[in-house]
């Protein structure tokens, strides 16, 4: 019976490699994007576009956003900006009304007197009016603080020349000026999560999510999926993405269409934003449970490759915890085997870390210049230390004075503590990341939460938030749109 438990422990330990293999698969797929993409099906196409901007107390940023939208390299007569004011209590209405007087044919203020129902309800208020007007041939949904590069919309609309395409999303980049150390983590993460991942998804023909701050839909596509945005979850953009593709139209990512946004610069702000996203992903998983590993019902979304990528992220905290449990069990039952397995797992991690970090920095050299250090430190100082040790054949053995054939009983107390700590770190890092959140929430000095974040790693923080989302969903917590406050300090980098 103990041998059976050892096999189970090995299986648990290996589960921790699933996100690693999924990431490697995804990044290898990017290499095919040069030959398998949608660009060859595009054409110069500039339909009449209604831009929907949901706004609640965005008075400090909305005027600048409108000016940038109307200054895009796109025919002015084919652009209308509809600001859907969600019962703002600041000067948002005044700013938008002033812009309407300045651009009476292009800027419109749509006021909701009953606000606070969430972004999806706000969007639907605008979508209903726009679709009834019958002017728009395409609708662009954005956030109030994002800034589009001049050619971004034109690069997006060209994909709609292919009537098989229902929606298009852009590459959103972190553009806080000045940013801080934490916001630069997001800048690097967005290379992997957008510039890289969504190119791979283009190759697979199944897009996971249209960026909520830059999603373009043909009129036909919105009508085909019901003429409204889903209001039953916190992931209305992902619901829309899935429905578009399940309804038979393509959803496409254009990495050359660039949009700049202000992203959170504190652990608490990241927690609020990503908890909303993580809970939404759990809700999407349940709502579309019939598509997973089922190409008949799920089309390309139901493929093994897409399901692997989806669940590698969704279940990553579970994989990390089970991996720690497996290694710790083997520590007591078969130390020599556990140590060999641990080293092999971290060698794979080391290769993946080097490959993905270097590849990501090459994909977006502009972001790499300002966030290369965050890319290097993304796993956290302790994980990075283990990665470095794993890159050298004998270094990690020397680190604990390991000799071949050594049993657990041969280890000194300090050695046992160090080994058990390293085995448990895949789980403990999430605890440290949670402490970073608690420190920031309790308004401790910035350096406290930043230090804890550097120790745990930014990836560990995202895993912790995903784990917490399970708890919130289990408790059936209120589906509250906890808006991230923006300062309006976003600029388009040259």
C-alpha cells in the first residue's frame, strides 16, 4: 500500500508541470503565427463605427479619451463616440456635454439615472440605443481611460472585411506615466498574456477573451449573439468572446493595433481587478461546461489544446498545492526519489522560465526596455534562486550538502528544514503573496508589500487571487463590479 501512495505522490508532483507544459506549447505555437494568421484575409475597410465608452466618475480622463478617439487616423464622418454615463456624481456629464457641443455630430452623452449595476448593464444601455438607430456598421467597446494609437482602429476594422470575422481585439499595453515597480510587472505580464498568448490562440483558431478595453464587433455579430452583453457574470467580455465563436464567427487578435491603458500600481488595486477577472473565468467555465474537450459542441474552443491552456491557468493553484503535497509525502517515504524528482521539475521550470522570458522580451522590445527587470523577477526571488541553482548540475546538491545515496535520516535538521521549505514553496509562495495583499490593505508602507511581492513573485500573486476566487464563488459572493480607480496618467509611449 505505501508504494501505491508513492505513485500517487509522484502523480501529484507531476501535476505541477501542467502549467509549464501548457506555457511551452503556447509559446511554440507563436512561431507559427507568421504563416497562420488572418492578415491575408484583411482589406482596407472602414465601416461606420460607434464607440461605446462606459463611464462612472471619469471626469478626469474622459475628455482626453474623446479627443484621442476623434484624432485617430479614421474618417471623422464614420466615427461616433457614445459615452454611457452610469449615474456619475462627478463632473463627467459636464465634460461630455462640452465635447458634444464641440463635436455635435460625433460625441453623444447617454445618461443612466440608475447606476451601480455593473459594466455590462451600462454597456447594454448604449448598445440598445445604437442598434435601434441603425447607423453603426460596427461597435467598438472600450474603457474610459484607454488611449488608441492613431492607426489602431483602422488596423482592427480591416479584419471585418472578412465576413467570417465577428469580433476583433487589440493589444492593450500598460501606459501609466509615471508607472511604478508594480505596474511594470503588469507591463511585462501583458506581453505574455496578450502579445504572446493571443497570437498563439490566433494560430489555434480559438480566442479566449476579447480585451474588455478594446473589442470591436460587427453589427451582425452583436445581433447574432442576442444584441446585448451578458450580465450574469463578472466576465462579460469572455462570455461575448465564447458566444461569438460558438455562433460560427471568428474572434481575432491584432497585435499591431495598440491601445494604452493605466493599470494598477498597488497590490490591493491588482487584487480588486484580478479577482473580478478570476471569478469571471470560474463562471465562464461553469456556464460553458458542455464545450470542454468536446469539439462537436464547442467547435475549436472544445479542442484539447484550448482546454489545456484554459485549465492550466484556471487550476494552477490546485496543481501547485498538489505538487507540494506529493513532494512532501515522498520526502518522508522515499527521500532519494523525491530529491531527484524535485531537481528534474525545477530543471524544466528553469528552461521554461528562460525561454518564455527571453521570447517575451523579444516580442515587445519597447516594453522590454522599461520592464525587463520585472520580467527577470517575475517568479519571485526564492523561485529565481532555485531556478539558478537548477541550471548547474551540482549546485543544488551542494546547496544542501547532498551526497548520492543519502536518505532522509542522513539529513541534518537544517537540511531537512531547507528541503521541506523548497518542496512546499510552490504553495507557500501564495501565502506570502497573500501577506503582501494584507500589508497593502492595512496601509503598511509601500516597501512592505513590494518586498513580500518580490519574495513571492508576481505569478504567485495571480495564483493566490485565482485560489481566492474559488472561495468567493463557493460562498456565492455578490457579483460586484469593484471598479479600479484611475488617475488619468496614461500616455502613448513613443
